[in-house]
């Protein structure tokens, strides 16, 4: 999420310091390890890949894993799991592998954002699904950073799609039946992961997503401004949009449309004007930009022959959580149907407006 940011640098090399969209305060319970015990009493050396080093029970059905990752330079990051009824990864003889929804946070947020800001943990239609909410960095962009051709840390895409996926499926009850959804930066991540890793996800949903950062100079300069957040060099992520055009295109959902046409895709966005869930007078140039990007992606998906695209371009509305919670509910029937979860038809949007959509 971008916290209704409406301005950005006007030159791609400009660095900007962007305030975090929100400060999430989550009260964590005491450490409750449930990870498989080591055969030896002494800690094993950190292996290549990822390993869980701590487990924290946060609330009913909510568990945080502290995961140490090679792709992130050996750093430890958190992953929140919203667990299904009957989930018990410690039962080695009867352990189930659950259909899995990956739910991705936006810029300036973290792995706690979805449970802190929405009713996802109280959504009954998700009680038969393992929901994975991974840390992706304040400004990580679901990418293995270019780092001026050196690669290396951070490699968020490798962490999520290789290390974490294998870890969750081996030890924590995740199945290989997966869908993905995300907001803003996480919307770009959801579409990018589904396209760049064919077969990994059965469906993808993006709410106010960065769907075509190469749409025009305004879009490109805006994303470079976010790349420069917290004093970062904006060229570390995907490089220069001209000199490293190929890298930019390989992370731009518009340019990946052909790889998305075989799966159900849900796109939603407001137009940046004051909407029904906004304070009076609220506007968002960012949402207006993302609306144009999503419209372009929808048109491109139609052009390349996609047959399972649902759009909800709902008009007035800014870049905020009230809309993203609503759109999660609106897209759940599609996502759960792709997962073949029983009762998917009972998942419904809490408001009539979010139910609007058109199949391309």
C-alpha cells in the first residue's frame, strides 16, 4: 500500500524519502515453538535455502514463522500463517497438505498488514485454506534486485517462490494447490509471480496493483520514486528503465500478459477521486495512475486472448484499505473456485459495489 501518496519525483534518477504508509503495532504472544526438533541438541549450521528459527503464536489460527534465508543474505524475516481448522504440521503420520492462498502486502507495509488492517482472519470461507502472508520488504517489489548487475541480497522472488515455498510444503502443511493475491506493490507481485512461474498459481488477483509501470513517464518516474524510498539507490531494483529495459519489461505485468492468459485473473482499482469509503475531499494521483495501468493490462489481456479475466474498475475511490478489504472479498469466489475449495460459491463481497465485474 502506498498510503495515498500522490506525488513522485519527476526525474528517474531523483532520490526520494517516502514516509511509511502506516505504523503497525501488533501484540505478539509468547514464543511457542512447534517446529520439528533437531536430531542433535546442538544447532546445525545454516544450510543453503531457508530454515525456521522461531515460531510465535500470535492469535487464534495465527502463527508467525521467523525464517532465515540464504536469498536474503542470511537475514531472518517473518512470515505470518493464517491456519485452517485442523491444521497440525507436527502430526507426521496424518498431516494434510492444504490449499494455499498467498496474500501479498504493499509498499510501506509488512507481513502483518493483512491481519492488522482487514477482517481476513475472521473470514469463514478461508477456514479450509492455509493463508501465507510473507514479509517482502518495506520496498522490496517482489523481485531479485539487479544491484547494478551483481544480483544477491535482497532476492525476494527467490525467497518466496523457491525457498519459502519448499519450506512450507515440506514442514508446514502447504499444498501445491495455490492462488495468489496482493495490493499495490503486492498486486504487481501477485501478477508477476503468476506469470514468471507458470503453473505455480492457479489464479491471481491484484487490488490497486502496479500493473504496467512502463505505461508512460509519469508511471515510470513514480515507481522510481518508490524505489528510492528510505534513501535507497533507485537503480538497484530493476536498473535504469532505458538501459535495463529488458529487466523492467520482465517484471511489468502488461508485458507478461501472454503468460497470464491461461489462468483466472482479477483486476480492481479506483480512479483516485473521492469514493464512498473515503473521507470527504480525499484524492489519490497514485490510484489514478494505477487505474490507467490496470485498464491497459485488461485491454492487453483481452488482445492476447485471455478468457478468464474479471475486472472491477469501480470509479470513485482512493488508495486505501477499505477498498482492498472489499476487493479481497469480491475476488474470493474466483480464488477459492480455482483452489477447488468446497463452499467457494458462498464467499461473497460485503457490499454490492464490489460485486460488479466484467469478464473479458
